[in-house]
C-alpha cells in the first residue's frame, strides 16, 4: 500500500483549517493535494482529533495483522485436509 506524504496530525490540521472557514479549493492548492484526496480525508478523518486518528491507524494495523493470521491459518487447515484425504 502506498504511504501518504501526510501524517494524521497534518491531515487533521488541514481539515480544521477547512472548518475554520478556508475553502476546499484554496486548501488543496496550498497543500498540493487533489480535491478527491481532500474529500476522502473528510470522510475518513472528519470530526476527529489527532489522538482519534492515531487510534484509528493502530486499529487498522491490528486488523491487517489479524486478517493475515486468519488467511494463513485457513491455508494450513486446507493443506491438512488435503493431506488427510491422500492417506485414504
């Protein structure tokens, strides 16, 4: 997955600038981001504080790790079932 140029703290700061009254087009031009990126950030980080964004990142990392572990265990079970079927 591509890594963002902006940290969560910076994203939340940009969104707070928008809430303070700056237009989305001005913010996008100022920070060098596209409108689509800005609105994606709004939907993901809108209304969050910096600590909330950090918690979200930690939860997403944990979820990715658990998903990988589940896939590996399912692959192991599948391999064991195939091996068991060959013995008969």
